[in-house]
C-alpha cells in the first residue's frame, strides 16, 4: 500500500495583489518501504512540498493522504497528531534541545504521544534507549548535544524520529551540516533503516546524496519531473484512525519541564520572582500585624470583663461629638440600685466615679487615675488581686479610706516591695493599701489598665469629686447570650426612672462586643489599606513574569517549532509555558511566605507587637501568587501556542 498519496497538490502564496505559485499540481505516490529522494534547485518548490508532506502546512487545493488518512480538512490539533504518530522528522540543523541529554531529546515525541504520555517513565526510557542503541549511540545516553559530534547529533535526531514508530521518516537535507565522511555514515544508516522496512523520503539538492536512495523525484518550477519509477494515482483510500487522541502530558512532567527551564536561567528567574517574593512577604507581614492587633484588642477588651455592659448618660458619640449628652439627667446612685434590684439579667452592678490626681507614698509620687467603685466591680471586670484582698461591702458602707493599687502604680511607688498594709496620700487624705491588683495590660485604646487606683465609690464621692451624680455604671450578666436582653432592660428601667419617652437618645448602653467590633473594624480597614499598598509589589512581580515569559517565548521560538514538528499541539505549548509561569509565581510565593513569616516574627519580637499568620493565610498567599502566574503568564503562553511551526523552525 501507499504511505504517501497526493493528487494535484497546489500551494499558492498571496502577498498583497501578487500570487506566487509554489506548487502547481503535484501527483506523488510513495509505497511502504520505499526510499525516495526529492531533488530540486532553490526555489523549485521542494521545501514547500516537504512542508505539505510533513503536515507543517496545508495545500491551497488538491488531495493528500498519509498511511491511509486523508489530511485535507484536518485542524491544527489533528495535524499535530499526524506529525507525532505518522511522521518522524530529521532536520538539516539537527534541531536538538540544548542542555538536554540525548535520552531526553529522544523521549520528547513521547511526551505528546498517547502511548508515551500515558506510559510509565521506565517504559519511555526503554523505548528511547532502544532507539539510540538502534542508531549506535547506546553509550551516549546522558550526553548533551554540545558534547556530541555533528554526526552523533544527527543520529540522535534519527533516533528521535524512530521512537514513536512512524509510518514515514521525512529527512530535510540531513547531511547539509556534515562533512563527507559523516554524511556517508548517516546515509548508510538511512539505507540500513530502509532495509528494515522503514519508509524514508529525503529532501536534498545534492545528487550524490540522492544516489543512496532507490528512487529520485525531481521538482522543478513547482512540478514533478519523474526520474525513476512511476507514481501511482490517488486511489480511494479509507481513512484510518490514529492511535487515539494525542496524549496530554502529566502534571509531573510539566512541572519538571518548567523547573528545568527556570534552572537554565537561575539569575533571571530569581530577579523575576523578586517582586512576587517582596509582595507576598509584605502582605503577610501587614496582615499578620493587623490580625495580631485585632486578636490583642479582643483579648484586652475581654480582659475588661467578658459580659460587661457600660452605661453612660446621653447619646453615643458620633464623629467625636456628643449628641445631646447635656439634654438628659445624669446617672445617680438610685439608678444603680434600680438596675441591681429590678433587672432579671444583671448579676453584678457598680457605679464608677473617675478622678485623676497624684498619689504620694513609698518612693515618691505618681499621677494616676482614681476609680471609685463598688464591690461588684471585681466580678464585672474579673479582676483578681496579686496580693491582699478587695475591699468589702462594709468598707463601702462606712466610707473607709482603703485602696487597691494597680500593678503599674505599685511598681512606681513601691518598687520591689509588697505595698499591702502601707499608707499612701491622695490629696490631703491618708489611705491604707488593701492589696495590689493583678496585671491586666493595655486597653484597646492603648492606655495602661494597671495605671489605676481603686477605692470605694462612697469614699471617692466624699473626698475627691464632691459630686452626687455618677458618670458611668458598669454591669454584667451571667451569660453572654443574655447581654442584648439586659441592655434593653437597662434602657427601659432608666427611662422609667427618669420619665424619658422610649426611643429618645437618652442613655448609651454598650457591651464589649460593640467596643470590640468598632476597634476591630478600624484595625481591619487599616490592615486592608496596608495590605493593598503591599500588594502593589505583587502586581509589579506579575508584570515581571509576563515580561520575562515574552522574552522566553522569543528566545525559545525554535524550540517551540521543534516541539510542534514532533507533534506538540498548541494546547500542549500553551500549557507548558503557563505551567512555567505558575511555577515561577508559586516558587516566589513560597519564598515570600518563609520571608514574610520570619519577618513578622522578628518584627513582633523587637516591637512587642503580636503577629498572627494563620495557615489559611499562608495557603491563600501561595495560591494567589500562583494565580498571578496564571493571569500574567497566559498572554505569553497563548502567543507561543499560536506560532506557525514552519516560521518557528526557521527562526534564528
């Protein structure tokens, strides 16, 4: 049967209004097992004919069948499968991938072949090794092209053409770059392969090289002049199916190809990834600091009392301006008593009388905040003592001059000592220290919770403020779920007590969740703002990836042509370059993750800030860097996939 059958093949190139007729009705038949030379001078059309026979180009008109498969009307992917499974190419310039071993070069067609793509690695190794042994290079498996002579490189190219078991070997000037002795060796190898039943078409302009073949077909002015034998006319050929669809490369193979490409240009890849590294690290640090701040704020607010409710007169402040606080009566001790006696949800309540003054005692004096409170304050704030005891209800009723010192006050007035039982002076009065409060740390607003002195509110009203009204009431519930009901109940009780209509902006009743939400919202906005600024580096890194991939496509145009010639589809090329972009992005993301995590911890160590980087944030950071690779790598990959294989092979 005929491996090649063409009838009236015509190829016309149009440039503006000019038509160039490269082929003018080619009739050619090549039977299985033939060794045919196509000869012709420059411009005769032999190269155009070779491109059509090799399915690198499509005819303007005419019919063409290879190994029983009609080629006309096939799309780019189907032509790629034909090239991969039916044709083995041998080029004048060898077209081996540099810095790639002979074995890997021979394995290349199997990456795009159904058998090779789905076979195990050891099977493809075995096939490639057998092909190299067949051409006499069994001892050169791990040698790169630069380590081989010209004749050996051409033998590798022949082994690559043989490895998929094609119906036809198409050799384009295979001895053009070889000396006379090596040319004779290569032609002798072709003769040996032909004797084994392999069909070979050789394109050459050298008559002595053509003489090695069994039949010579001469092309002149786009037409064939027969020199030996007769070509059979195109017969009705039943199309034969290929060996299934062209196989997809495994993910592991794609990643390996990507890492090999990156390793070949380590410095360039490192500089390209630098933007991604800095971007991911900066975003992680900003988000880590912000998350730590929110966590710290939540802890600090909870330290004030888990189920605490804060009651103040007037409306809540908006934009820093109190809305009508002077229009309503102040809170009183009667309000405290009413909440304590009538509320079914409130378990503890305390007035808070605030004054700021200097305290004298021990090593000197210290200006601090004095809070006059009831015994319920300890329960509401969940504030234990590190030494001594909290004052009692009797102390409150008797207006006794006893105080509890915050940890900061105690350390400044009595450094290294336990001040319990000592005396201090506040204004003109002497107070006895009943104990020292356990450390609480900073508040959400950054104030020191431990810079405080507590005393009975009755004593504070009598000796410090001289006022009868209460600026603030604190209350707490047994369960957090009771807080909303308790808030509404307190509002109702106060409105009844002060005869204020419901709905008026009369009293502000807030809980810790409100305070935490407000503080966390502000922190979240600031974190997002800082993260957005830091993410600009990711954008710059993405642009860097696009730029370097465009350069890579240009530099590797010939490689792309080689891959397409041996059967790579456009989708295979697109996937390969896209995976390179993704690998570059994710490598940058991983390095940025390590750098960002370390930077956040170092920053927290030296500044005392808490930093929180969750596993989810790490996954998102690396995933996003991979997405940057996809987004900015798609255009270069698409450009590579759209290349014309003929033009790509000619690129220098």
